[in-house]
C-alpha cells in the first residue's frame, strides 16, 4: 500500500505496508494535520521539524522514562535500571556521562584504522563475484565488530549478542515488540558470563572501565554500577549501535543504486562522502519515529494534548520538512548544504555514538566504491526488516556492473 491523495489520513508504526513507503502520508500530515491523533491506538503524532525538535528537547514535558517505543509506553511495563535511552535526567545524565568516556574524539579516531581493516576484509571476500549484499556481507557484521572493539567482546561472543538483540527488537510482520515471546526488552543477561570473565581478566576496554568507574548517583551516594545496570548499559550500546549502522549501510546501497549520477560523482570525488552520509541519514533514518510520554497538558496547533498521552515524533517526516530543508526536501541530494537533521535525536538524548556511526558509514561507502563503483540492487530479492523500533533492510543484494 502506498499512500495517495485520496487515502484517509492514517498512520501507525505497526502497519507494515504503510511503513514500507510512509513519506507521501508524512507530507500530508505536515500540510494537513501537523498534530495527528490516532483513535484506534490512542496516540498523537507530530510531523513538522520544529514540533518534533521541541518535543525531543523538552524532556520534562515529554518523558522517555516509560519507553521510547509506542507499544512499550502503552503497555505500562516497568523499565529496568540502566536502560539509558529509557531514562530522563538526572539519572540519564549520570549514566550518559559514564558512557561518554568511551566516545571521546581520541578514542573514536583510534578505532578508524581497525574499522577500515575489518571492512576491507569483509569486502575482499566477495571481490570477483557478480553479486554482493550490502547488509549480509558488511552491514550486519561490521557494526557489531566495532562494538566488540569498544567493549573488548571476543569475536565468538558477538553472534550471541546479535541473536539476543534480534529476539527482542525484531517482530513478526506488522507485530509489536511487546508481542515477542521473550518480551519487549532484554535483561542483558547475554553479557553476564562475559562480565564475570572480564572482572577477573581486566583489559584496556570500556567493560573494564565501567566495572571500575565510581560516580555520584541521583541520591548523592558515591558508588559503582550495579550488575543489572551494567548488563543493560552494554546491551543498549551493542544493539542500538549495531542497528543504526546496519540500516545506514543498507539504505546506502539502495539510494545510490537509484541515483547513479550521484553515485558516479561520489566515486570520482570522495570529499563528498561526509555529505553523502548525512543525506542518507536524513533521507532514510534508521528509526522512523520516537515515542514520548506526555507529563503535562501541552498545546500544538490549537489542540491540547492531555497529560498521560503517548506521542510519536515522526523523525522521518521532520527530516523531509520543506520548512526546514527547502522546497527540494523530498529529493535525495548528496551535495545538500548541511543542516541539522533529527536522525540522531537532539537534546539530552542526542546519540552518543553519532560520530562513530558516521565514521563507519563513511568507511563502508569508501571501501565499497573502491571495489564496486557501479551496481544495481535487486529489490525483488531484498528483505525488509520487521520492527517498530527500526526501519531498514535485513538483505540488500546488488548486481555488480563491470
């Protein structure tokens, strides 16, 4: 189903067909219903850049503490401690500060040669063939390896981490995370054996640093992370970090196949790579929306959203708002002048790993273009991922043109 001018104004994050091509409906929301209410599922949605930006910045009025996925908010489930993206300040700021020490420019830049070496290894394995898969051959393996570099997670352990994340994030087509038999949230126990081992075998990695870090918590007490907090910390970074970059690489293959003139320009001038990554992130954000719990009555466009409501910020819609990005906002353009998009969020929850994801995406495209400067994706064989939390591809195969 593709939304048309005659369709009813309708959106929900579990409508599989609508989510496959949501942008025509998103444009109608921006123009006709900048504050949308879904009676069936009882939530509000915002689609214009300024409204989404305002909501994401205001953590007091729009809380993350009950979840940032709509079905989790609606379920009323208890959120475990240490789930950084499901926290509000001040505890969020305290936990974020602990993780921030892993994402300093020095540490991120030190990873770049290792990321490039691993990317080269992945791609060299498929050189010589007529096909390669942007996700299966690179996007699904490289980001998790980078998380392993940060935490010191052994290679043979990383597959267990990925499988655990998939059990909770992935859904049946059109399903909700809360329908998953293992639950909508992981408890992070997949890391338990590794933490025990690392406690006895410290190293120069983020896991050892978090095990030993002392901080002042929200009560004023000086302490170390509890075991349950550390388990959730590691899970958040592993799953969120890997998912974002996996989707970015998959969308890169599709968009540059559909815009061969821009791909050829990029292949000839690699100085365009940073801008190309920004445009891919803007145009097809890995997370199409983020939910918040409304803590007080708030007005949008002459209508009051009551306290206790769930509200969706439609990041995919905001990133194509003509009011922000100009009349060509719906066009894909790797030479677009830089303006902040909302793919990595904004405010207290601005993605800590944004610089790392950008480096991974840039290296991935650079090395792909070195080996496969011309390709056509096989959309008939591509596999669209099923999740209300992220949007992208589990497989994006391409025919290599020589």
